[in-house]
């Protein structure tokens, strides 16, 4: 039997009301009309590298590292030929530098060998590259190729669960759940807007609920404000 929109599913989670989803999207668009990728890049490859480096690191730090990195290794082929120890040292300040250097070099080698030195523009091909998961692939697709994608990082996961747009804690499951309720043309802009909201307002430990522009449509925020009264 088909489930109605308001029927409880899974672990007691109800699909969000379409009107509330529309209101959340309108609120995000009003709050962050110019939200965009905070990583500096000129090419799809530069964005791919920057996104790999951004794991467990601030975008500001990545933006400080990448200019020198791309000056030292101007092309994908240069990264593919790079001495791994030297590459590790070049990205050390971003944290987890050994894994990141290995992923970047591996991705470069795969792109040179299998894609004629050009970053592929399809998710199915991107996720086959070393160190590239759906989150990184969606960043590259959305911001370098103009292909809509939902990027579920820690901010998007946290904010969307608080807004009760999804109850999924797994990033991939959350991505697919959000794809069902967010219009495809909004996937990339939605991701940037939610990330910005997570960074500026909906913090992990001390969310600024009382002054939040999404409060009227946020069950978590309304409960949080009530508890503070």
C-alpha cells in the first residue's frame, strides 16, 4: 500500500510537507542569495584538488595553500609525476596530508591515464578516481561543470536533520533523500546556502536559533528556543 505524505516511515520520520520545504528554500534564497563555493579555483582540476584538501580543514586554509601548490605543479601531469614526499610537504598544513597527497597524486595519474588529462564531467567517472567520493564529485560537477548536485557535508547533514528535511545520518542516504524533495535546479545553490547557514548560524554546539531566519520552519529551532525560555 502506498504511503501518504504524512504517514510515518522508517524510524518514525515523516516526509516533510512540500509547503514547508518550499518555505525553507525561499528562506535560504533570501538569506544567502549570493552563496557560492568558498574554494578558489580556475579549472575543474584545481577545484578537485581544493575539495580533497578541504576535508577536515577550513576553506580559508586551503585557499592559502593552493596558489603555491598550483605554481609548483601547474598541470595534472605534473601532479601525476610528483614526488609523493614533496607533495605531502606541500599540503601538510591542511591536515591528514599523507592521505590527501596520495589521493591527489592517484587522481592525477588516473585522469592522465584514463581521461586524456581532463577531469571527467560525469559523477560515475569522478567517483572512480582515488580519494573522490560523491561529496567531492558533486562539488566539482556543480561548480566547475554546472551539473546540479547536492553536497552533503557535516553542515548540510546537521542543518537538514534539524530542519527535518531528512533523518539520515549517512551522507549518501541523506543526499538521495534530499534529491527527492529539493528541485533539481536548486541542488547546487541549496548546498551552498545550507553550508553557509551551518557556518554562520546553525552551529553544531551553540546554534543561534532565536535570530535564525529559518526559525519559523525549523522544528529543532522552535524546540531549542522553547527550552531556553
